[in-house]
């Protein structure tokens, strides 16, 4: 009888902990945008996820086109690249050089809020991030 009570309490504590982790992951901190720079030189933006894998969801990537001197830098929705990846990037912590939260008032945040799928404009091309 005593073992059953202990087992029930363990299950209840684990269930509450699981609900807390899932709730924190889904609703915690308002899904801020993070920038993650990797040793490969790639820069990704997205919602930082720590459970069950360390990575980014709702992912955007920085595209550099040195040939376009007017707009050499653009941001593209990860799922829009030609090979059609899913909207999650699992990151190797050893490959992360730095990461930071992107300011809510930044140009990047404004562009993504205005056009979350970064659908190309009628004039062609993706929205540009300019200084």
C-alpha cells in the first residue's frame, strides 16, 4: 500500500514537471527571435528550442550576395530554399560560436513580422535588410 502511494506521488511530480517544461517551451518568453552564428560562418534566426533537441524553429537564414552591390544581404525563410527543408534546424552546441536575442524593434524583426513567410515581393526577390 505504501509503495503504491509513493509511485502515485512520483508519477504526479513527473507529470507536473513535464507540463511545466512543455508550457515553458510553448508559451515562455513570447517566442523571441534569436540569432545563432555557427563555426561554418552561417547565421540563422528563429525561435530557440532546447527540448527535446537544441535548435531553431521558424527558421530564417542570412543570404550574402556580393554580386548585388545595392542589396548584398538578404534574409530568406529556411523552408523557401530550393531543396525544401522542414522548418527546424537541429544545432550542434559545439558548432555555435555565439547566439543572442534579436531586439523586438530591429529591422529584421519588423521585416519578419510584416511578411513571416518572406514571400518574394511583386517586384521580385526577397525582402532586403538594409542599414
